[in-house]
C-alpha cells in the first residue's frame, strides 16, 4: 500500500519535474545553436580484472560502459543523462540477481541476467535563474565533506559495498532522486536539499566476498536465528531526508556548515531472545532509524600545504550492544567525529595525511568496537613523464585494532583516450576487525579506461 | 631645415625603438607595458593543449578557458572537455593585485566530486602535465613585474617584428627556487607589448625551455595570440597551446568564477 502511494506520488513529482524543464527552457534565452551543437555525448569504457591471491582465482572480471549525454538548452540550463551497463563475468561480487531490498523502486538496477545490469546513474535537469538561484532536479550525487578514502560528511548518498570501500566513490556512491537548490545570501552560499528517495547502503549477502561479518554477532551454540524482513521507510514526504549546507570563503578559509535530517543508511539490528518449539531463538528485526547529523568543514592554504578538516556530531546513533541489559541488544549514543588532514604538494609529488577520530559520548558497550576510535590514512603519489605515468600508494590504518589496508597503484596514459591501471589491495590485521576480515581478499588487478 | 630636424628629433623621441644600442627602454618598464596592454575585461576561448613526449606520442586535452577582471583582481577558470575520462576537471584561480597576498587556487576533480585547494606557493610546478608552470598560466604570456631584475640587451626581430630582448634574473634565491628559473630571456614586441619568445634556464643554469608565441592578430579590436609552443629541452617534451573561438564581447557572469561553477561545469 505504502509503495503504491509512493509510486503515484513519485509519478506526479516526475511529471512536475518534466513540466518545469519544458517551461524553464522555453522561458529562458532563445536557442541559437543546432540540436547537434547543444548535445554533448561521450562514452567511457572500463575493464578491470582482479586476481585473488588466497583463492588463486579471479575475484572479478568487470566491464563497464558509461554513456553520457548532456543537452544544453542554453547557457543557463542543461539536462544530464548518465547511465551504466555493468557486467561482472565471474558473478562473484554480487552473486545471482540481488534483491536490493534497501533500494527504492525508482533507483533499482535492471538485471538482464546474473552478470549484467543496467543502471540509470544520473538524470537531472539543472537551471540557473537570473537572480543566481540554481536548481538541480532529478537523480544525482550530492557530495559533502573534505576527506578522502574514509567518509564523515559524505553521507547524503548511500554507497554500494560490493567491494567494501575499495571502489572509487564515484562508482560506489548511489545517486538519489532529489532536489538541490542553491542561492547566495551576501557572501554565504546556501544549499538546500530534499531527498524523497528511500534508498540506503547496498550491503552484501552472507556468502559474498566482501560481506562485513565483523558487524554481526556470532550465534551462541544451540541457538537458532530468525531473520525478519527489514522495516524500511516508505512514506514519500514524511520519510524524506532534508539538509542544508552553508558555505563561505573568507580570508583564505573555505568554510561550510552542514546539517542533515536523515535515516541512517545502515539498519539497526534489534535482537530478541525467545523460545520457539523449545529451541532458544534469536529474532533479528532490522529497522532503519532516523538521526540528525550536524557538521562543518574547513580548508586553508598555508605555504605549500593545504590544511583541511571535518567536524561531525551525530545525535542518537544506534549501536549493536554487548550490554546484557540493553533493550533489544541496541544502545543509543551521540557520536562526535573529526578528521584533520594535510596535503603537501612539491613538484610532481603529493603527500596527504588524515587523522580520523570517533568518540561515542555515552557510557555504552558497543559490539566489536571501542568508544574512542582512531583511524589514519596516508597517501603519496608522484606524477611522471608529464603526467603520463602516476604512481600512488594509499595506506588506511586503524590505530585501535592495528588492521588496515595498503593500495599501491600505477596509472599510465597510453594515448589521449586510454589509461592503463595496475593496482593491488593488501589487507592486514586480525580476522574479527573491519579491515582484517578481508586478508583473504588480497588481490592485484589490471584494467584500462577508454573514453571518447 | 630646422623644422625637418625637429620632426626627426620628435620621431626618435616618440618611437620606442629610437634608442638603438644607446638608451634602450628600461626592462622593468617593458615588463610593466606587457601588463598595461588591453586584454578586455573578460574573454572566453577554447584552449586545446597538445602534449608530445620525446618519442612523439601525443595527448590532446580540449578545454574552455574563461578570464575576467574584478577590478584589479583577475580570475581565471579552465574547464576540461575531453578526453572523457578527465571531462569535468576544472581549475580556478583568484589572482590578487597585491604582490604580498598569495593567490587562491582550486582544482575540481570529477572522479572525487571534490574541489581541492592548491597552494599558490608552488607556482613553479608544471600545470597539469604541460610544459608551462602554474605561474606561466596565470601570467598569460605577460612578464612578471615583481620577480625579476631586468636588463634590456638589444632589439631583435622575431617573425619580422622588432622586439626588445630583456634578460631577467630572479631578485633572490627564494624566488628563483619558487619559479624554477635562474635566468630568462624575453623577446617583447616593441609595438604590441606582447611577448613573442622566451628562453629560460633552470636553477643549475641548464637551458630549460623555449616558448614561442605566434599567430598574433586582432580579435574584436584586441591584439591576441592564438598559439604558444613550448619545448622543454631537459625532458624533450613539447606542449602546443592553441586558442580558438576567442570572444571578448560576451559578458561573462561572475558566477562562472566560483567554486560552485567548478562543480556545476559550463
């Protein structure tokens, strides 16, 4: 019933969007160019084959076609269409046809077979009015924050964890149907966002290579489990996410203040123990819960270095708990998060370091994590042969758990349109921790990107 | 006869080339003149960069470059159009008139969907794989007013045009290190005040680069160059910058020169 209502409402909203495109484009400057001149079409083809050391098998063989069309009505308005044909020939990362229960009906991928899917990546109309009001309506990515590798404020769009956090965020971020409005009040840029698309992180099945098992408690011996269907928000307006971002640039400082009223992109796993046919049974009832996230970012150049950072405060985040008195094995706490980074560029060299802290403010006992956690990332890269060849190494490390991963890569421009990419992902640490659980997934991959 | 002498004397005084060998125009003045040249309030143009390595392998980058003066402050933005895999990359710089104030620079990387601040202190670094530095790109063939001590050497013809040849030496070691040059020679057109050629030497004194600026013609009443050829003698790498569809007349909205515009694109 909820979905039917949502479908109708969504169709109405889509009709409004297309009507606004037509009206706006006719109301603005008269077209001076031909259809061909206004249309900008491009295509990127990428191929990547990854070999897993532990299993001595291919972890994935991936072919992605990304056609993109941008139709510029005039200097102020454009319609953007980006789609993706994705084939993973091993059918290993997302085995079979995923049910995508965490994805709204309007954002689901279309699976042609187990290996190939079609996805509308982005489809939006952008217009800039004469009073500097800018509106973007449609399926899009909205990116907040200053950090690389790990995310704090980049939470507007959910993510597909098909390859944990190894994929480029551009590819793993899930675009959402949303409205973004931007305007200026004196020297302050205001961004308002409304996201009626109830799509959340795509997490992996229990048997998938990148299933994050450390997030789930192991069942005690002799205890059965009943896994209930996830309770997901379905109301079009009431369950929308809304957000605001204020930005300014003053005295060399780039500053932003961000607020998002949203559903956590991971469900809370409520556990209850009961007797079922005399067998102790744990019933797991996953449910998406609301939260408020308040944050801010800064960056400033000092000499040859750029300092940047993020501060985030999350209200009432839910944690799976080890506290025997916790209600349904879940406890709540506010969470303070911060990230401080420095980028140093010298000639062809780039060095970048980031320090991430998370502090659970309440005295709770979260499952498989500490109340105060610190992660660090370090990136070094060098451009060679006039940017023909780039060597890079990224290191992500958990200070608490002494686990992490290292990603060395080489990127070579064969010609104007073709890049060759050689990359490896090397996890280390104990099996029960976030990164250490994937030591058996260490791999080396080779691929290319070709674009016209 | 007196009148004729007076006319000739006036001609020699007025003509900037009158002082052949004797009182050549001061190098600092020549540098200032390159900045005084009319270049319009704003300009929009296609900038095509052809990068060729020593083996002859060529890569082509097509961009749209916009520049606008906000009073004395100059803002420049470059949007990458091709190849597809770098499409959407944008570079924005605020060039402040105060020599003591560092410029502000941003680079938008579509693969990250994030805008990165770039230190302007690294002005001697090469601009996105080309053979010009960030400083060269910012100056747009003009000659720095603040970084060098100049000595006017002579007048030479470049492409049949009289040019002042001035020798530039960085004012101190720190500037030399920042720019990456220990010495430079600039050939500046004595009528148009446009640089037509330059040679530069690296910190160790080795011949580093030759820059040639050509295809100079009037566009919408403004003398405009259409091609820059750069050869890096050290790496044998070459870059050709070609400027097309140059338009000084279309009024460019201030909104193009913002971080938001880097993200939204053209």
